[in-house]
């Protein structure tokens, strides 16, 4: 199931002109405040009628020049920044509320309650819930509306760091277990990195790029849009074995890496986050280093101080100074070695 969006809408000070495709999984709309993210999802949800465009969900037209389905007809579950629970209802009554106006709502009540661990909360009122519990309830209510698409508008923005840490595993479980396309609005890089499979980068009412998170993170032209310190790579690895000192031997497309603090069985797959400013480059194979990971690579692209590297079929970035680029005589096609400290690799 996928979502196709092309819409235009004029506001004072902002002309929205947005085109993108959202496949299954989590598609993050990312950009600074005021760039049009919330307006876009409001138009998709039927809360705002755009001036023109076309919105279709799995081929079913929600909006075009001759169609404008109501929010109820669109089958979109919406989770707001604040949970917006009915204060006079218990958690259970909040969860069952969509069944008043949607025929198939609530058919997965027991499964959703179990998945989000809402059972102990069913007889409590919203005023007695923590911020994380309120958001879990709001997510459950949206899922129980029998949606074809789930929209989440900065659902963690109103929570402190402790509550964010509490609810993030539930969002990951939602992504992995519920077979729905999810639109996730955020300007938080850590949230996008942890949840998204596809990213739509927005600026001043325009989509500047839409594509897979992995491709954007390793693109020297696009990665800075997520913040200079976040440029890097997200690569796949598999735990091959463990050394006597406890370090994991992890196989990647670029070669074998030794990593610490890995606590999964051998044979497990990992996602490895390698930040560009943690990568050192050498034209020759280095010796006598404390860094344990030296991977052969080739330069594919250079933009400013960001050097894109090919390691097998994966792409990685290294952030070095223009002087170092000149001194190493780096240019596309040049072979080199990427040096990565074990302690600098983040894994999930």
C-alpha cells in the first residue's frame, strides 16, 4: 500500500507545492518549523482543502479536481502532538470511540491493547495517565479506527526525554508489526534516524528530496539537511561471531568490523550508524593504530568537506578538511582506506 501526494496551497508568506510518494513503512516529513509539514498532512487527512492537486491512497483518490472525501471517508488515523483524549471517558471508552462511526473499528481491540500494553490502563481516566501513556492510548485509538494510513504529527514533541524514551520502543513495534503506511512529521533528527525508512525533506513549502533514509544519510549534498553533525551512513551488518574478549565480529558489505557492546546472538542482523566526523581516511593501509577497523574503499563523490565512499554496495561519508582532501589528492575513483574506531559505531 502506498500514498501518492501532489498538492498546492497558497498561504500568506508560504506557497505550498508538494509532490512525493510514501511507500509502506514509516515516511518522515522532515524540515524546520513553518516549512509546511503539518499543512501537508492536514490536507492529506481532509482537515484542509488544498487549492489544487491529487492525493491517492493505494490507487483510491482522496482528493482531486472532482473529488474531496471527508476525513471519515479517507480512513486515516491521526495522532496529534497532544493526545486529545476525551477527559470524561476511561481509556477503554476512548479506544472504542471510533466504533461509533466506523463499521470495522475495534475489531482488533484485544490485539492492539496487547501490542501497546494498555490492559492495565483500561479503567483509568486521561487525567491519571503519564504523557507516554496518553500517547500510547492515542495511538491505539487511531489504530482502532480501521485506518488505511496512520498520520503522526510530532507525537513526541510535548514529552520530556524520559517519556520519549518510554514510548519510542512502542513506535518501533508499531512500525514493524502493523502493515500500514505511516506518515511521521518531525524536526527531530534522532526520531527520524530511529523510525523512518523513507524521508521527505522539506524547506519553505517545497520538497527538496524524497528517498530512502540510507541514501540521504550517505549523500554529501543531502546529508547536511539533517544537520552537519548527523551526516554519515546507515549500513547493514551481521554478527558473525564473538572474540574471547567479548568483541563482536560483524560482517558488512565493506568488510569485517570488530565492535564492542553488542549483545545479540551470532547470526543477528544489525543496523550500524557511522558518523562522517568519526571516519579517518588514508591513501595507504595504515599500521600501528588503536582503531580496529580499517576498510578498503573508493571515493565516489566530494562536496565541500564531505567525501562519499563506496564500500562494496554500501555508501559511507567521511568529513575531513579541504586541506586534507587536497593533501591526499582525493577525487572520484581514487582508492583509499576508511578508519573507524569501534567505540564510535552506534548499532541497533
